[in-house]
């Protein structure tokens, strides 16, 4: 999570106690709300929450929520002197790094700039309909690439 308060993504609405980030249309916000419901109502296993939090195809808000639940359960187990959950908190932190950072959010996808590239043929990250900060669209970037072949709509291999 971002530590700089002025770097936080502005919140446009609070849903079930979770702030919804700006720069999203109502259609996208419906998806985010549904994912928040899913995290609260459907996922009980902490390892499943960690997987949810670290998967770049899920909304940043629901990923941050899943991570917060895992951290809270870990802390509760520690406070109650129970066996702590088998969770790597460092890996979890890396999985949600900068998801609430305005300066570090991706202009083209609903994730942070630190997300790994999608595996070839396996798109996971959700593209934005309109890029942030006036950036060109992904299609415009492709067309600017010297490797982009407009006729085949694919990159040339050299």
C-alpha cells in the first residue's frame, strides 16, 4: 500500500466499507462492487484470498480488501497466541504493491505499474476503455511500433 497520503487514488464512493477508485465508469464500478461482494461473501480460505489478492485480473479494490482480510486474520492469530496462518505476508504485500497509488497505477490496465506482463496468449489484466492522464490507447501504441503489421493485426518477428 502507498504510504504517501497525497499519492492515494481518489475515492469516488464507499461500498461495504471499501473505497472505490476514481477514473472508472459505472459499468466498471458494478464489476468492482460484485468482486467486493465475492471476497466478503464467498471466499473463506486464506490461501484463496491470497490468490485473489495477487491475481492482476481482479479489481484493485477487491485485491486490497482480500489482502486486508488476510493481514487481519494473521494479526488476530498472533494476538490470540494461536498458530499463525501459513501465509507469506511479504509475497502478499508484493502482490498488492501500489494498488492504491495514484502515481503508480497503470494508465492502460486496472492494476499497478508493477504487475508482471501477461503470459503470451493468456491475457489477465483488464484494459481500461480510456487510458489515464491523456495517454494514447493501446491500439495507438501498437500502431506506433515499428514491429506492428497493420495488415495482419499482429507484431512481426525479426
